[in-house]
C-alpha cells in the first residue's frame, strides 16, 4: 500500500517544520526550556508565599462584640 498525495504533503510539511531553516528545533527547545524554567520559579514563589503565612503568624482582626452592651 503506497502513501497517497495528502499523506505525502503532511509528511513534507512536518519535515519542513522540524528540519527547515536556521535551527528551528534549537530555538523551539530554547523557548520551551525558558517556559519550563519560569513555570518552576513561579511555583517556588507561590510556595514561599504560602509558607510565609503560618497559623502562628496570623493576627485575628475580627472585631469582638462590645462586652458592655452584651451585659445589659
């Protein structure tokens, strides 16, 4: 069974995208690496933010009811 014309065109387009022109694979991989690195640093920043607020560090800002009015 030989490949048809549309199948050959798809293979040619994929090969052109992968291997065509001035190191496209290396630039795509470089961009992907930068994205992964920024994602990981974002996760570390988020972990640092959540660790900065512990139960002991929290301050209760809920207003208490006036005790004088409660005793009346």
